[in-house]
C-alpha cells in the first residue's frame, strides 16, 4: 500500500508583503473582498502584508495572486 507524503519547500522572498500591499492598493477592490476571494481572513491578509508571519503557504500565496490578478514570480521546484 502506498502512502501519501507531503513535501514542502521554504523560500525567502524579500519584500513580498510590500508587493502584495502595492498590488492591493492598485486594485479597485476592498481588502475584505480580496481576502474573501483568496479564501483568507482580513486580519490574516494584514499580517501577510506586514510580514508578521514566519511562513506563507504556497496555496495562500496563489490565492492572493488570483484575487489580485497578478503573478509575483515566486516559483517552487516541481
């Protein structure tokens, strides 16, 4: 029987919170709407922008990118 193993990668991305904030400011949507589209809470989005997190899951980053309609260019190994 095969078992599923989850492998995660860590990657430092300097200034990602500021990039997210700038993209949000350029957006015509409210933070609450963007957070809902990304599937996260507004306080969590704020913590991401302020970089008050140790880790940001890739799926959360992708949700933010999708909500904002941008690609921050963060790649992970396949």
